[in-house]
C-alpha cells in the first residue's frame, strides 16, 4: 500500500478538493483507494464527496472504546473508493494525544488497499507532521501567493526538523545540539540545515548516518494550485531552490491546477481541474517502481519543465472551456463578471499582504544590522 499524505502550510489552498479528486482519479485507473479525513477539528471531506454528515468517524472511534475501527469505514458511490470520515463534530480532536495518534496510525497502516490518501489539517502541529512523515512521498499543496509559498516552505522545514528529532536519541550529542539551538529561537530560525548536519556529523557520526538513511526516503512532491496565469508555475522553482539551499532536500513537481471557481465538489470529469488531477494520478502510477530508487536530478528537473508546459496547455483549455460555457448558456456574462471581480478582489488582497511582508522583512533586515 502506498501512503500519500496531502498537506499544506496554510488553509484555503484547495488541499481537500485535491485529495478527494486524486482518490477518485486513482480508482478510475484501477486502483483500490482509502481516503481518510484527518483534518481533525475542521472535517468537511464528506461534503466534497456528496455525502451526508457522518454519524461515526475518527472522532467517535478515538473517544469511545465501543466503536470498532471497521465500522467507521464507509463504502462510497465511486467503485474502488472507501472513505473514513473525520471528527464528526467532536470538540478537542484537533489536538489528539500521542497515544491516540499512534493507535490511529497503526490501524490505518493495517488497511488493505493500493493507496491510502490522508487529507491532513493545515499547519505544522506535531500530529500533522507525524502523519505526513508516515510516508516519504507526501504531497504539499500551495498556491502562487507569497504567503502560501512561504508557508509551504516553513511546513517542509518543520517536517525536516521533526524527522531529525525522530532519529536522534534523547541525550545523544546530536539531540543535545538540536535542543541548544531550539532554546535559542533566533539560532534555529536562521540556521541552515546543511550547516546543522555538518556539525552533527562531527559530534555524532552515528546519529548523522541514521538521519541520512531516513532523509534519502523523504521525497515530498509539490502541487501548485489555483493558478491564474502560466507564469504562476514559476513560483514552484523558488520553493525548490529554498528547500535545496536551506533544508538540504529536493522536491519533485507533481503538477499544476488552475483556479476553478465552479468546482467545489469532487469529480467533474470534463473540467480542466479534474483532467489535471487525472494526469497527476497517472504520473503517480507510472512512478510506482521508482519509490525506493535514489532521486535522479535530471528527473526532478524534468518534472518542473513538464509542469510549466502543462501550465501553458491547461491555460488554453481553460479559456476554451469558458467560451464553451458562455456559448451553451451554462455560464452567463454576469457569472463571468462576478468571477473576474472576485479574482480582482483576491489580487488586491494579495498585493496588500505582499506589501506588509516586504515592510516586515525590511524592518527585520535593519534590526539585523543594528549594532
């Protein structure tokens, strides 16, 4: 079974819609899939699958000894797709205990399926990071906005540190060194992970080797969602450069998705978004035999070139689909105007965010140079 956690640094980037559509796309390619709503505290994946609010889910399973795990697995209307709902409105599940998390991971890993898709909550909570690290090939979803790309980088940074802590035994020289950096928050914030690893290699070669063995299997994939223009695909390269320079990891580009204001539920097969998701599912299946192979630099470079090419071709398809909807009357001119106005509002909001971040960055740089 291949485990595919789907995560994001911030909410509102379309992570759940991608998880749902990807699951359906894999079943249409002959795979058996279990989709799990692990956005505990804000579970809404059932809505995207067109299902009523569940009576039982992960929340009832974790909070009651009388609920059997098999009873919360739901057979959907999509052949080959099973679904495990989230918290069913039980408060406090966003911060599950370590014992609950381990219990849940153990049951999920024992499932029989080709793919296990985990729709995680946004952010960098410990449980979210641990679910993400249950597989070396999780997806990180971002949008082209500055805050979103920054947050996805910070998510991966936290994941790398969580990975380091997982293989550094308490009281070992490597662990104590990381703890000294953590206690001095500014040191950890500014530290390059390659520099940290260089120091760890000197003081604790055994723990360094253990981390390297784990890091080789850590191969996250990026999905760039909500594109407006083909040039937006270039933002993924910036994230990749930052990850290589500051985190010492490289990331594959799985694909791009254009913003679709009219798709708020899973699976509309003729939409540009669903076709792009199907393309990603096909890539994942083609790469199944490469799971344990060393990362190939040429292959990773190609994944970004392919994504940029897809951004160009999908933009043309999107324009064609809008024209078709206008001509057949499914989309009125008023709908189109409302969509453009909505997008213009979001662009203005992003400009304000960008200006605010630039001011903060400028102040931080000035303070850094003060004696």
